[in-house]
C-alpha cells in the first residue's frame, strides 16, 4: 500500500525503549519526567549540547520540533521536543531546568540550527537565557520592550516604548575597504512581496545578496497568552483559525483538537473523523491555491491571469467550506470530541456540489501547468534557484512542502496517522529538485492528492448509515485534565508540522500552551537559500516558502 | 458602396475619415451618451467643491496593504467574483504616495504601529482610512494581548469601520461604497480620541522608563510610547 514507508535498515532508525535511551545517555540523565507523548529526561543546564548530540548522532533523533520554555514557581524550564524524520512517532523530550534567579542554560544551536530562533523566542517571552547562543536578542517584541510577557511577574499595564529605527548597514564594519560595494536594502514590513508584515534586512553587493536577515514580530498577537487565558472546552478553538489564516483554519483547529483530545483522553467518533478529514483537505486545497496565486504574482508579476484563476478556484472551495461550517474563513467548526454540526441538508446537494468541484479540478490544475509551470520565464526564475539541500532543511526543522520539495519524505498524515488518513488511499508527494520550482510542484501535486482524499471521504459519508452519524463524543462540560500532565502533538498543516505543547495544572485552562509553527522554522531557512543569489531570487525563494505571518509571529 | 460588393476591400475610406477628424478637431469621438443626455447646453452648473468631491469619490486608489487575516478577505474583494473595481476603487497601489485610501486589514501590534503611522503619513492629502475587522475597532479577539494596540484609531484617524472577524468581502465592498458616499458628500473623518504619536525620543516626558532606555535609544530616533494602562 502506498502508505507504507520504504524499508530502512539504518541503525539510527531502530526504535529504542525509554530505558535503552536512558542507558545510552548514562550520567547525563538526572531523572525521568515522562510526558504523555514521549519519555522525558531531565538533564543539567550545562549538558544540553552533549545530550542532544548524543541523541542526534547515536539514536537518530534528527528533528528538533520545538523548544518550549516556561516558568514554574521554583524554576524555569526549557523542553526540547525531539523526533525522527524517518519515524515521527519516536519522540523524546529533553527537559532542562534552569535556576529561578539566574535562568541560564546552554544553547542547543550548535547541534540543531533551528534552535537559534526557538531559543530567541524563549528568551523574549519567558526570559530564559541561553549560553553560547550566537545572537540572543528579542525576536517577536520590540528590542526596547520591558519585561518578559509570559513570565510570572509580568505587568501588562506598564507603559512601553517602540522605536522606528533608521537601519544601518549591518555589514558595514567588515566592508569598509574601497573595493567592496555593499548596500543596505530594507524590504518590508509593508511590501507586497513579503506576504504580510515581514521585514527583510538585506545587504547587497552589487546585485547579489550578501546577507538577509528576516525581522519578524510585526504580527505578534499573543496567541499563546490568549490560549492560556481560555478554557479547554470552547474558548481556545476560535484562535487556531487565526494562526494560519490562509483558509487553513480546520487544519489548525485539528492541531489543538488532537493535542487536547489526547490530553483529556477523548475518543472521536469515526463519522466525525471522516468529516474532519474532508474539511481539512478542502482547507489544504484553498491554502495551496493562494500559495500558487501569490507565488505566480511574485515571480511572473502576472496579476490578472494566474492570480485571478487561482482565487476563482479558492472561492469555490470556500463556498463548500461555508456550506459545511457556516463561515468563509474563520470556521470554528471543530469541537473537542468531534465537530459542531453535521453536513448541511440536503446532503445530496452538498455532495454533488463537492463532486462538481472535484470534477473540474484536474482541468484547473492542467490550466495552471499551462500557465505557470510550463512557462519558460517562470522556469528560468525558479529552477535551480533557492536551493535548499535536504540535510540543511532537516537541520533547520523545515517541514511540509518545503521539506518535501527537498526530497525529505516526511508527512505526519502518513507517518503519525490521525483522523481517517490511514484508511484512505493517497500518496505523499516529494520532489528532489530542492529548488523553488520543486516546492511549487509539491503544492500543486498535493492539491490533486487532497482531491483524492476528499472524493473518498464523500463516498464514505454518502453511504454512512443514518443511525450511526455521531458527530460528537460525550465530553464533560468542563475539562480538567490531570495536574502536571504534559503533551506535545502535531498534525500536518498546509505549511508543515503544526504542533501544540500543553501543560495542564488541574484547572480548566492550560498552564502553558506553546505553538510549534511550521512557518517559523521554515522561514529560518531563507538566508540559506538566498545568500549569494540575486535579489529577485530572494523574492522567489520567499514566495516558495509560502509563509504566513500570523503563524510565524503568532 | 455598390451592393454587389459583399464586403469592404478598400479601407482607405475609413482611414481618411479618421484622419480628417483628427486633423480638423471635428467629429464626435469624445462625445459620450452622457454628454447627449445633458441636452443642447455644453455647460453644467455646480459648486467646484462638490464636483471635486464627486470626482474623488468616484475614483479611489487603494493602498496595497496587508496585515493579517482580513487581508485575505481583502484580496478576495479585489479579485474575481467580488471585484471592487466595479465601484471605481479597486486598483491597489503599492506605494502610499500614490494612494488615497488605506484599508487597515488586521491586528495592530506594538512593533507595527509606528510603521503604520509612517505609511499613513506618507500618503498625500486628502486621505481616507477604512478600518477592516474587529481588531481595528478594539483589538478584537486579541484585545487582552500584552502587545496589541486596542484599535487602529489609537494611531490614525479612521473614516469607516467595517465590523466582522473577518468581514465578508460583501461587507468590505459596502464599507468602501459608504466611504465613497461620504467623500462625495464632503464629510471629513472624525478626530481621533487618543492618538499614539511618533515623536523623537528626546521629546518624551522624562520618566522612569525613558531614563532606563536612555542608553539604548538615540535622542533623535523616532519612538512611539504606549500607555497600556489607559487603553480601554
């Protein structure tokens, strides 16, 4: 079956029991602190690099999903959630406590490049300091911000000052000789090609990019604080829609639903899972259509053709989603334990509308291939530009179409199955080009795979016996998961691995709610793809990453 | 032209007529049906201001300005199906210096507010602002956020608020058309209650915070000071 992974005989792919791992780490482990999803090892703050490199080199844990930091009454804590790209069900958490008065722990950046931004974020919001970190500054908040907003003693009413700095050339000192000719170029935060409010500090040498530094935080809307202030049952669910707002709402809701359902041990009825799967794939199509539209806009500058065509197809999907959920963009359709309501009546009409859409989709995709991918100018702009080798992609924790465009065969829908995906027949799309073109091609082919999934779901739903249409499990009115239960769960969103870490404290609100955003990690790869290339290729590379700033900044 | 000739093979007649019309300045190429509707008089009588406002309202250039979720619905408003251009206001301009109207489509956070103020200042007068979505009204679902400005009106004046999270494209179209009506009627924006201003750091009132940041920020750097305690 297509869903099975190719056989690997590599030693690193061997699954080890928690006890074997503890033996491997030996004296590094201070004690065990298991999470619901993975064994957790508490280590000393000065052995982070040693522990992580042992796990990476000898046990094959090559994917640092996220670093979640938090403050307790008596300590700070950073948790490194590790996985394997080859088998993401093998997880391990490395827990690093830090002193309450002087929270310093060693940086993981030399082992995993992706830790760079994650640790900066932890420093910014929580206040943990990382020794040996190359560039520990604030990342989401203005650099002049006072206090760390997710720490315990933060006063959110205090006045703050934000600056509008004049940007100096960051490489000036190194390029003072008369021969070099560098120029500083600000792209964004208000610029049509940055897909929102991203700011790129770019240094050019002639027409070539010497250095590009993404400056984010222009849409940091305190999503984690909002989730921590809401109750599990109903108050958190509206927010995921607003992380990745490119119509990927149901995919995001699923991330929260999955984490919270596993935390509270809620079983979702099969019928609801099929509806979820269908809705989520519709969202994926809508999201990829916009990615295609804006990418064509960035690269071809062809506002009237491809953009309008893709938006037209998006409108059709949005119509279907509106029929299903009642909203065009912010669906708020999932509930813990199921979905909020059944398919719209009359069901036949909905099914035939969906089928009509699926029937015309191959023709549309063909049209996009004629318009975009077989366009010679487009090919010149995208083939062999923005190269991201697979090893670099893994090191940065890139996931989703970005990783799959570099040949990394990683898709949580297959590798860590949830919903109804493992019962359906579909393929994971990968391309080996590692360039801008491959990433676009992956998205376009994924649209076709999504259509296959939707079609099978529609068939299933059509034949579902009327008395078994159970859309919600029985969930208590107030959810209070066990005290100090911790879980990290991820789903495959439109942009990649979207994960949620929740720590409960026995109340009806999460004590810590951490979002692992795929775009945050994917955007980190931009300098790797852009440095040394021409300036138009930076824009193409950025477009092919398909970031959405609501999710980068959260 | 004789009737036994089924189609024109000689185009010279058409060419000659067009050329003559251009050379002599005669012909009725410029006279539209609208002109005919006015009847025999080539003059209309109106106030200059009224005429100019009518022109302004009928041809608005939007600023291409995306912030958050609402910008996705804004794109749909510009694109096929909803097509804001039908109302004479659908051509987004990439530069604020060429734009009349700014749609503020999303949540304003502390880091972005100075930038938005700068973009607004760069637009030539007369300029108008449509606040799109709940976030520009009050901060919307993120109002409690430590970093969120409680409404765009704390930074710039807003002419029309379109509620919704996000508003449907139809709602935005309605808001823009309402703005056009207001502009055509010559109604100005209300004065904002409490704008956060961009000012030089040295002009700030000295207090504990300013003293603390004095060694980090240059005297002439532009800053925006937020008083979150006074926000609604």
